[in-house]
């Protein structure tokens, strides 16, 4: 009954195709942000190849733009990517107890929202080779898309760049709105986050907060308050997975 | 003070790898604290919302175009459109609006 590792990898490769194409498009928008920081195409390729995160990288860029200390950069990466803690914890249950340790180390390299969705959708224990296959096209799409955004960002007319630069935010919106529709708590949380994020920019005392400090403080305070006031039920915790 | 870009990239890569690798290697059982589970559940929504607004309005040449993209994106996602349709529609709307504004 078990597939060979080769077949599993091939299946993963196929499942990774649509993800890779989508990543290519959205990473372009991330490349435009990277260009504002003065990143070269190679640096953009490298950072996306090593990080594989949209919101996570964007948060890091915000910190770099504010000339943040390295500790602040690490902290904002931790907060902006905290959801991967949860996904990786869930994913750790999907491997056979005899799976060698190094497979866990390798799989950890590319836990993204979409790959997590693929992994969780597989029945039974997961063959790490399925994931290695699934990593290939998304990794290529994400890293080369970022580099392409940096190159093309300077060649395209300003109006086109302006339009493309909202793709990343569009993706963020598409992640937060469907759960907000299902849960009043999430909806309220999103609206309060919008409001406070805006207020932080205009209030005299708070506008000195750098972009990354704002993300850290608001996330800790608001998610903490929501967790204390509206603890998530057993079933509700995981249904945002895809 | 501004560091070398490769130092920033290294810090980003190491921090994000640690976040992904620690649970996969150390936690073999589900997290039992209800508060921590709830906290981790709510975190992405706050983070993404804070990073989206008002940044989307400041990203476009004309702020009104960014605001329109935000509203259109919310409506489309509310109606069930997926990640990439929403992202592409936001781009198209900004592109069209900035012809006129």
C-alpha cells in the first residue's frame, strides 16, 4: 500500500505547481518592497529562498527600513511568523514516530500556509519526500519572483508598479477575511487592529514607534487580550489551516 | 545604525527557521495550554491586519486608489474569492483608478 518515495515526491511536485505559479506573481510585489530597501536582485532572491514567507519577509523589510537593531529584527520575525509555530507543531504530528530526525529539520525549511495546507490534506502519516517534491516549484517561484520584482520594478512605469504593490496586501486581506466572516471575535479583532494601526501612525506620542515595533506591540497586546477574553475551543483552533 | 544587507538577511533566515524547526523537532505532542493555543490562533489576524492598514493606502500613488483596493479586497474575500483572485483584483482596480485620479 505505501507509495515509494519517488512516487510521493512526484505527486508533491505536481501539487506544488499551482502554488509555485501563485507565489511567482505575489513575490513580484514583495520584490518591489525589497527594491525600496536597496536590495539587489540577488539579495531578493536569497532572502526569499531562505525565508519563504510573505508577511514574515514584509515585516522584516519594515524593520530594516527603520534601521532596526538586529534584536528587534529577530523579534519582529518571531512575532510576524508566530503562526508557523502552530503549523509546525501540528505538522510534527503527521510524521511516523520512526521518521529520522533530519527529515524534521529539512521539512521545517519550507513550512508555509499553502504547503501546510497540502501536508495536512494528505491522509495518514506523511512521507517527507512528498513535501520535498512539493517544495521545488514554490521555492523557485517565490525566490525568482522576488528577484524579478526588483529588476522589473525599475523598468515598469510608476503606475504599473503602484498597482502591483497592492498584491501583497490583497493576499493578506484574503487570509484574514474568510475567518473574520465566520467568527465575530476575529472580525472585531481585525477591525480593532486596523483602527489601532492607523492611530499609532497619527497620535503624537505613538507615531515615533517604528513599523516593526508597532506590529510587535499590537500583536502581543491584541492577540493576548483576545486569547484571555475569548479562548478558542478545541475544534476552532485548526480550521484556519488552509 | 544600518547594517550590511547580508547580515539582515542572515538574521531573518535564522529567526524564521528556528520558529519552524523548534516545534517540529521538540514538540511531539499538541500544545495543551488553552491560552497559548488561543494566542497563537489570533496572532496572524492581528499581525496581517496591522501590516495591511494603513500601509495599503500609502503604497499607491493616489491614496484613494489604495483605499478602494482595500474595500474591494475585503468584499471579494468576504464573498469567498481565493488568495490570488483577490490579489489580482486589487492590482487591477488600482491600475484602472489611477488612470482617472
